[in-house]
C-alpha cells in the first residue's frame, strides 16, 4: 500500500505525508478523533467560517515542521532522517490530548488534568502499540532530547504550533491582519549551540508575528462575544456535573456521564488505564448531544442556559480594566433572582465573572533569540530598535461580567 500520500490543504496547498509511520499515526483512531474537535471551540458564534478542527491544525503544523527542517538542513544543520521524522511526529501529536471544545472545557470536566499531560499519555500508549518507534519523538516532545532546538520547534514562543494556528485561524475567520508571515520566519531560522535562533534580518518579521498574535487574541480568541459563549458552556457543564454528583439524572453519553458523575484527577489517569480509554471516546458531539438533552432538563438553571446556547441567545458581557465591585455583582444577582424567580444561590450561577489576559511575548525565560551580524545571540527585545516588542511583553488584563440580557 502506498502510504506517502498528498492532501490539499486550503492554507498551504499540496502537503505530503513523507513516511509510512506518520501515515499510520494519522490513520490511528486517537488521531482521527481530532476531526471531531473544533480548533476554535465556540469562535464560530462570531466568525461563522471558523469550523476547522484540531485535525486540520495538526497536519498543518506537521507541514510547517517539514519546511523548518528543510530550511535548517539547507543551512548546514545536521539532522538525521530519524530525528526529522521524530520531530514531525512530536508536532503531529502535540494536541492529541485535547478534550471536547478544545480549551473551553479543560477545567470543567477534569480536575487539574492539562491536555499536554494527556497528549503525553496517548503518545506513550501509541509508542507501545508501535513497538517503541516513538521513543525519540517523546523525548523531543518532553524536551529531554540533548538537541533542544527540536523541542523549541514543537513548543516555544515561536514554534510550528503557533505559526500554524495563527495562519490557519486568520484564514478561517477572515481576520487577515492575523497572518504571521510564517514563510519568511521559517526561512530565517538557524541553530547556534543546538538552540533555535533567527537571523538578525528577521527582527521586523518577528515583530509582525507578535503583533499578529496579540491582535488575534483580542479580536478572535478573547473576543468578548466568544468569551461570553465559552463561559456559558463552561457553566452549563459545571451545572450538569454538580447535578450528576448530587445524584440527579443528567442525560449524557456513557463516557461523558462517567466524567460528570465523579471527580477524576491526573493521579487516577496514572493508575487506571480504563479512564484514558474513556477519554479518547469524548469529542464535541458528546457535549452538543448532551446540551440538546439538557435544554429540557427540569433544573431551571441548566435548561435555560442549554437552550440559550443552542439558540445563540448569549449573555450580555461587560469588560473593564478593574475588578467588578462586590456590591455591583450582588445587584446583578438580585436582578437575576427577581426576573427568573430563583433562590439567590441559583441566581448566582447565571452571573459569570472572571478575567482574561494577553501578552504576546514573554521577555523573560524561554525567549525568542536573534543571531546578530556580529555573531552574538540576544533576546529579540534587545535586538529590535523599535519599542513595540517591549510593549508587547506587557500583560494586559480585563475583567468580565456576563448575565442574561432579559434583566437589562
């Protein structure tokens, strides 16, 4: 069977699957599940075209990894065929542990179980299934391989993951200002002392990438209407979870019901193999199928919120720089209680509040480094003669408050 397939990607054109192992991993049910998990969660409530999946993104990141490896080889960086394949596997599988609706439900269904850890568990299970062929990919993914630039290509402030999701998300949302200039950045990559750096002439391209990232966060990922929709779904699942754990009947698929009805920690994933098997059965369809059932649930809070999200009757959201005062939140809760004839504790569930934050670049720690023409490796914030990069490293926080529009 010919496993060196070519597929047509709307963002990059024709993309090749270069090895049989990569093809087999793509064909595996763990990876095919990503077809059923949307990349941008509920962003399509604002941008109707944002219906692409984690499957699309993983293949795109794999393609960018192949371009980056080819560029580095052309500059004399020694990369063996085994290392190249392992790096492509690591980026291909980096999101395999995502749960339903991507980030939106990461902390609602599970108790402190990050998707990166679940990705590692699934990679380890695949490694057993493929007779140890993923050993090197797992080292690269974890950052334990002694050539750290491979891990930086998978996970850093300028990795193939970020380059693809900015490229792809801007394409599908139509926010053209979010395009990060991935082609030029990849061509400017090089390696010094086994660490990833960019040539000095890429400084303005890096700045464009960081500006694009900040813009995409405020205009797409943290758009106020998207925030409202995502917080509603989070609260819906939390309410269903609380009812299920209180012994009430809550309709859901068997795997979703398992996680709703009991707390599951990372330690239990470690000790009980069946939990991971249940997890890989979960996808967006479990959530939406359950939400449709919950729209007629006898619990007034759950049914109201479920029917509201199904019909895109979203909560009003208010954003401000400072935290909302307790008196203001109490006033909103009282209005909700009066309008919906709910006790105060249940009315409080229909008021959603929290904060969102965004900084496009972390100038401390795992920085983006530039190789100057004099041969020095410096932080890009130091290499740039423009103030934008320093400004982009400043964290901006906004506080939000969401509530039903009927009380206005």
